[in-house]
């Protein structure tokens, strides 16, 4: 560029950059299709021959009259008038607007506004707001400002905000809808936050699983094997008394029915009263419950089975169970001969726990100078007779019979699958 032209260019640039603020604020532009508003050295066309498409520039004084608000943007079917602010060119047509606004109170906004035809309702599917003092930085996409009941995302920061990320569940959304997805390169989801009122979190631990395809059963679901040895859930530095899990399965429950503590203790209750059953580590290699323990299936013990008995003079002592190669139940009693004979009925309740049609055993002990024998065994009774000695001798008896349903069990083999 020749030196003379360079000098002229820099002179014009200097003049345009040094325009006094008073000139800027004093400028006005009537609502006319032929009007241009000059801002510094930049001329912005306020409207075209097509009044429905506009490049808008607006400015107005702050409430105290000391500052000025600015707005610039692109719009369709929307214009600015100094007296009446924004107007719809044709109320019967839709309106769209993209605007950047700077406010006297130290904040700025970048918004997309839309409005349907023949309506004064204005929606904002996208909005960004920031304040100079750091109290608010907000990015909203498709949230409640867009349409009642719609879903959306709000990202917030600053000293005056209570949440960093807010995801708004769409009203009426089904359990098949997703609120948040973490997707792999192959378009499958490793994580899916499902909607539908009750939040459901699905984790696909292997690439061959798709968290988006999981059923909606439960609130937290992990699918697939985890190959690297890390725990699926881990709690550190929470304190031994911390509650890791509290379960209220019924809305009417006043107390948790199941509670898991960080120290490993597990409590159970009815839901209507505090927990009455617990399971915890009592000592090294010892698991204890202070309530009752019922096993609905088989109980196999590699060590001994003992009853813990508190004695008056010798403290707590163990009393051990008698073991047998088969499943035997036994009962005890006493009786007396009448004219050398006695018929002993088998207890009705005991009789329903054993198989008396199978061979059973009766052991007799005389309590006097007599000799006894079993004359006859029947399903519901057995007969004792005197062989010699006292014909009114008293005696004790022990009946042993196979447990019903376990008649053929004897020294069952247990294969160690490990």
C-alpha cells in the first residue's frame, strides 16, 4: 500500500476508535426501513426491504439513567423501536431471534428466542447468562424456558448457584427414554440414565453389552463381567458406623427393613419397629447373630456343632450334638407293666416326622427286677412284655426311627467342586 494511502487508512481507523461515548449515546434511529444506526465506524443495517428479516441494534438507558444497555442480533419478524422496544412485525407469523445483550448491572446474555404464529408466548430453547461478579454463569438448553413439561439441561457455576448440572426429566417420559448416555465409539452405551419418573442407572461393564438395551428392573444394574479386578462399588474413609445401604421397600415403612453398615454389620427389621436381628463379626473367624438363625435348606458343618450353655459355677461350656451316619429322629419316655404287659402309643406329632412303616428301633431299660422284650411293633404303637421277674415293673424306653423323606440317606458323599 502506498505511504499516503496508509496514512489515510490509519487516520480513519484512529478517528473511528476514538469516537466519544457521548456521540454513541446521543445517536437515535427512528423505526424506518431506510435508517442506519452508526456505532463507531461500523454501520449496521437496521432493516432491509423485507421487513420480516432484520439485523437489530438497540440501546437504552438503565433505570438510574447513568448507564446504557446494548443489544445486537439477528431476527425474523422482530424489530426494535426506541419507544416500544422489541415488536413483532406480523403477529400472525412465527418469530425467531438470536440476540447478544449487555446490561448495565454487569451481566451479559446470549439467547435464542422463538414464538409461534398468532401468539405472544415467547420461548427460549437456548440461553447463556453470566455476571461480572462471578455469582452466576448459566447455560440452559431446552429446559422449562422452552416449553412446559419439556426436558432440558442446565449447566451452572458461580458463587450464587446450588447445583453444577441439572438434568430436567421430561414430563410423561417413559422408562425407555434416556436422560444421560455415555457412548462408546461403536455407538453402544457404557452407561445409561433412564427416565420415566424412577431414575435407573445401567452400567455395561464390557463392550459387548449395551446399557441402553437393559431392561428396567431395579434402580441400579451392572451387566457383564468385569475383567480387571476392580470392585464394582467401593467406599473408603466413611467411618465404621456409616450406613452404606438403607432399604425401605414399602412406603408405609417407618424403619429400614435392611441396613448395611461400613463395618460389615447387617441389620434386619419389620419396617414398623427398629431392627431386631443383626449379623456381625464378633471376633476373629467368628460370625454372630444375637437373634435366631433358621436354615431352610441343608446345613453342613466341617467342624463341630455345639450348644453354648451358661453354667452356674463353671462359666459358658459347649455341649455337642450326637452325630449319625443316617437321618434318625428319636423320642424318650417311661411306662409301667400292667399284669406283665404295656402298649406304648407313639406320640402323634413325633409320628408325623418319622417313617414308622420303615423299620424302627426301641431300646428298653427296666427300673426294677424284671426282664423285658418287645412283643410287637406297629406304625402307631409298640407292645412291651415281661419275660420274667416283676409283672408290674416300670421301665424307660427310647424309640429311634428314620426321618420322613430321608429313609435312604446314609453317609452321603459331598464332592468338593473347588
